[in-house]
C-alpha cells in the first residue's frame, strides 16, 4: 500500500464547517458520496457516538510524516498503558474479579478529513448546533482526534505529558539567530558560476491541543489540562465514604470513652459547655 512521505503534501486541509450545504439546481439533493467518503462519514458518526463514554481529544497537526505519526501512536499507547486497567467482570465479583480481556483497551489516534467530519458533526443529532459550532471553531488546520476508552484523568495527564515530550513547541529564533541566517543568505556562493546544490529542508512536526468533547460538553485546551488534574472516580468515592463515615466514627469513639463511670462526667462536661455558650450569646 502506498503511503505519502508527508501528510501535508498529499492531503488537503479544509476548514471545519457545520453550516447547511448549498443546493445546486443540476446536482442531486441530498448529495451522493462515493464509497470511500461514505465509509469515512459513518466512521466519524460512530466516533461521535462513542463520545458519551469515550472522551475525544482534538489535536491540530502540521508537517507530520507517516513514520513520525506511527512513532507518536506508539508513544501514546506506552503512556496510556501505565494507567490503563482492564474492565472487571460480574462473573466473579470480589476483591480479585475476573477481567473481560487480558489487555486493556488503549487510546486510538485518527487523522480526520475535516470536510467530512463537519458533515458528520452537523448530522449528529445528540449535539446541538451551539456545541457543534464550538467544536468547529477549535479546528484551524489538520485535525487529529484521540479517542480514550474511558474517562481516566491520570491517563489523560500521562498522555498530555507524552505529547509535550514527543512534539515540543517550536522555539522562536533569537535576534542573533535571525542575524546569522540573514548573513548566510546574503553571502556569495562557494563556487561562483555553478548551480547551488539544493538542500532538503527538514520539517519539524507541530502538534497543538485544541480542545475536547467529554460527556457532551466542549472544553478548550486550558479546560482539558485542568480536567487532567482531577482524581480518579475511585478516589472520589473513597473520599465521599470517608466524609460520610467520620461522624459515626467520632460518635463511636465518644461513647467508648464515656463507658462505665465516665458517662456521668462526660454528660456533665457537655452540660457545662452548652451553658457557657448560652451565657456568651
């Protein structure tokens, strides 16, 4: 199978639009797509349908080659596997339940064709027009969607860190570097009269976090980074259980201390404390 050396050379980038299509007199309505476009359309619809349980992270890519994209997918899978847990099974409930699969499901990174994704986004009924427009505004160039199996903040935080390490933000050149580059361009060629040998420019890939679709809500880049810092659902459940059980534990400790002859002294102390509060008021 033929793969282009660089995605940007063979793939056209369209702006993501959710506006109604134009109707032409001599063309059939609704528009009939080819088999490839129809396959991609339904694939994007299934991707949006999975957003109820699987968060979608929107990334903007530029100057990515196919080998570099494959390497990026491996790094995402490696970072996600550190915080991935297999889904438990109800066949053997208990402290050591059976797992549905020996290996957990890992995130998938898909390069999206923005024109067809806009059509799928417009036709996806669960999202209202405002939410669809918010998603469309986050896309400015080439679009890639990272689909997470479940909402797992530590896993999302590990993936974001892996993306920053793999594709660091480009550093703006200093004034001295700009001066040196201008001097190199202005100097005479080493061999006058001969054609200068062409040097292939090395393109540095760029990857930018644009936003996310989590449980029907659209978050921008800063919101996604804040969500990644949240604790897991199990940690929140443990904290809630601790808060609910703490008054009972305190009452049990108080009754245990007030057992036997200490009960009268405890009640007398409570009476004095209530009288002092009443006098202060």
